[in-house]
C-alpha cells in the first residue's frame, strides 16, 4: 500500500475544566455509524494536520479550541483502506454545538465515563494516553 492509498485524517481529544477543577472529555456521536468517538475527520487536499484537527473540532462540536501536546497517531483499516489519524490534546473554548447529519450529539463526560462510552478500542487507548500525560 502506497502513501497515496492512505486516508489521512486528524482530530483532538477535546477537554475542558469542569466546576470544582474536574476534567471533562468531549465525545461525538455519529449517527451513520451509531458510535461515540473523539472529534476527527479527513484532511482537505493540502491541509496541514493540525489545522485540519482544529477545523474538525469546530465543525463537529461547535467549539473553538487551543491545541496542546500531540498524541499518538492511530492507524486502522476502514472500508478496506488504511486510515491514519493524527491527534492532539485540545482545550475547549467558546462555541455552541448544533446537531448535524454527521454528528447529532456530543457528551461532556468525566474521564472514567468517557472511557466506557467510547465505542472503539483505539479511541479508548488514545484517551488513556492523554490521561497519563
């Protein structure tokens, strides 16, 4: 498989401070797949990964964000093609969620609840890595 065959995407583990100093993680629900995941999406032609990650967070959650440390790149096969998703941690800023056909719900959850809410093992592993940093 050549590099041209790889679907390139980017996203973030989006977080915010909750009252009392607790941490909350934002998960998105995609009705097409009926799954819960971190905000992410395919990069546009020529788009830098970090810019794409920030764009996807805004498109999927309605939130602006401040990107932080890079997180591990996740690789898996989707629809018969290799997919590579670069991730960053990102602190949520202002904005308002509006449901779309792509993302119909978001959830702000404490880390332990987010871990059990995530549908895919690679998303759970990514959140565990975020939490240890």
